């Protein structure tokens, strides 16, 4: 009986608080927090354009944070990871870069990792849990089999270039050496291992063209 009464009291209390601290007020507060967070984290990257927002939290990894450039009016939702790796466990010093254009909307939990070059055009939209990577932890060789994967030399098959107005669905993986043309649509869960022409839809593992726009 006491437990039910306490539960009822909490429900009434929360109901009353919700009239003061409504969902709309909560969104406004988080927007202001993200504005302040953007001003702070912008000091640790090379360039952050006007009206761009980086939502809290965002993880900047590797040694190349200052080679990250983000254009105007672009937003990165919460829990994004941007990694620039300059020669991790490598005999060669990489010069990585990540460039994100203007008017982009980068979804939650996106992971963008570079030891070479990743360029994302203007007007790009991504879903959640997208990974864009221009590198691999080593390869498949007898020598590397005895090395922990996280200690293997980073290798890249080439830069990643994503054109303008590209729509990338949830849980897509875009791997090294891939160029994606303008206006392409990448279906959810696709694994992109080769170039994607402009004005088409690709899907599957590995991704292939299923429709031309």
C-alpha cells in the first residue's frame, strides 16, 4: 500500500514538474548547451563555419584534430567520433584530413576516421551509426597474425570522397578508396567498397546499383 502511494505521489509530482519543464523547454535547454559546447570544441579543430553546431558529446581522436574542417550551417548530432590518425604504429607518418562541407546533417553515433583523406561535400545527410573510413588495421598476412589488431600499422587503399546532396542511410559503412557521386542514395546497412556513380541508389553487401535516378 505504501509503495503504491509513493508511486502515485511521484507520478503526480512529475506531472506537475512537466508543466514547468516541458519537452519544448528541454529541447531549448539542450540547444543552448550545444551552442556553448560548439564554441568550446571549435577551438580544437582547424575550421568551424558559421552557424555550424557540434552536439554534445563529440569525440576527437588521434593526433590530427586540427586538420578537421567543417563548413557553414552544418550540424553533427551527439556521440559522433572524428579521428585523424597521423602514423599510428606506422613506419610512415600519415597526414590525415577530414573535410565536411556546408549544409550537412551528420547523424548520431557517426564514426569518421582518417589516416589519408576524407572529403564530404555540401548538403549531405547521414542516418545513425554510419562509419566512413579510409583505413584498415593492417592486412591479412602471416607476419601480422602475431600482432594485436590494434597495434597493426594503419593502411589506406585511397581517399574517400563523397559528393554533394548524398543521402546515406542508417548503419552504412563506406570503406577506403571509395568515391561517391553527387545526388546518390546509399540504402541502410549497405557496405560500400567501390565507387558509386552520381544520381543512383545503391544497396547491399557489397553495395551495388539498384536504380538510376
